[in-house]
């Protein structure tokens, strides 16, 4: 407890939180002092994804030899508090250089265009943000929101990790047209998450996305899971065209996309892997690959000769339901001993090429 101010509770030596917040915002905070491994400290647990208005920051100090070394805190995570204005936050981050991680997930940005205007303005001038989460915000309903965001990303040179997971960008292909323009200019973003954005609704979504990625050379991790891309094979054709040109993407997540329902999807992915020499990690989990033995036959042939892939995830693909698919998988594993293949036998027993013969 801060003896000079009894109305504050110290959090992990760094952050002091007014006690009235602990009383009125009980859904976001929990006093865990009685359960801590450090009983001499009064600790507060903050709900994951929540954002708080930090009233005071105390640098953490530690004695190193005869000197006291100070470790300044540079992490701000915000939660939706009634007493805290997002407008105030956006004005703050437009010039504040100590904030490097910002989580604005589930803050209803997609239903408040004014907030998106202020956020875009702030991102254009901010030079410190590295990670930005905008998940579950209904972004995409208003294409002007994405136009503003894309314009800001075209000017921002600091954000390296951007998550737009669980929005609705796919409902209007204009959203991906604007995103394409940003990707053609931006050279800072290294990880982009577009999971669960209804990309399947319009094939132009993938067309614009991979047009941008043909030019972009900074993104090394791309997450497109849970977008039902396999429903229309043209989606994977656009992916193929883009990845044949792109040389930067090393990690590609295509999980939960129904890719196995049409053999042309896997065929296009295999043809991509025959040409692309940058992808090292491929996630094809939960795609019904084993439903058609041709899927695993084509994958087997690619795995046997590919020298770039290091890891392929193919969990939850119903291998026990098709013995030929299982046989092709075993042949693939035995053909490439350097490749780690993660899969399961539908009984929660995970295996790799190290223990399968």
C-alpha cells in the first residue's frame, strides 16, 4: 500500500489503481492478494483483454551490485471503463511515445464512425505502437471505417502486429480493396490476422488481398482461418497467384476453411508449395482433408520433395475415416524426415514423423 496515499493500491510495483475502481468495476478487476505467491504484495488481477485508465506509473527498480537499476514500464493495455473516454485515449496515443501495445478489442468501434476517425488520425502520427488488436468490433459494416484505417496504416511505420480477427470485413469487397492499397504501401506490418471475417461471401475479397500481398514484402505471418474459403475454389486460386509472387510470408494459417471438400483447393495449395520457397509453417487443421483421398495423395507428393516447409499442422482431419488417406499420410511422413507433421488419430493422440513408422 502507498503509505502517502491510502486510496491507491499498488499493482506489481508498477501501476497504481484507485480503490474505487476495484469497488465499482468488479467485472474487470479481482484482488488476488490472498492467493499470491508473494503475500507481502497487494496484487490485482485484470481481466484478459480489458483496458484500464492508468493513473500513475511507478518504474520498477532492482538492486544490481551497488547500484539501483530502473526498468521503465512501456506497456499500456486499456479496458472499457465507463469513466474512461476512448476519445481521450485516441488523443493521447497521437503524441504519446511510451505506448507500444494497445488492445481495443470488443469496444464497438464498428458502430461508432467518430471513434474510427479519431483512431485513424491518431495512428497516422503515432510512432511507438507495435501491437494493435481490433478484434470483435463489427469492423466492415461501414466501408468508410476500413478506408480510414487503411489510409492510416499506409502512413504508420511502427505497427508490426495487427489483429482484425472476428470482424465482418468480407461482407463488402470494398473493405479489401482499401486493405490492398494499405498493404501495397505499408512496409512495417509483419503479422496480420484476418481470421473469422466472412471472406467466403465474395471472391473479390481474396483477389484484392493477394493483389496487395504480391507487392508487400514485410508480412511474414498471415492468418486466414475460419473463413470458409473452400466453398469457392476461386478463393484458393487467388491465394495461389499471390503466393507465387510473394516472397515474405513464412507462416500461413488456413485452418477451419473446408478446404477438403473440393480437391482443387488442395491441388492449388500443392502447386503453390512447389513454386513458393518462403512458406515454412502451414496450418491446415480441421479442413476435412481425409474425406477425399486425392487430397492426401497430392499433399504426399509435395511433402516428399519440398525442402522449405518445416512444420505442417493437419490436426482434426478425420484420417481414421479413410484408410487410403491415412496410408498417404504415413508415406509422406516417411518420405520427409526433416519435416514436422502434427496430426491426430481422432482419439486425441498426437503424433509426428518422429514416432510413426
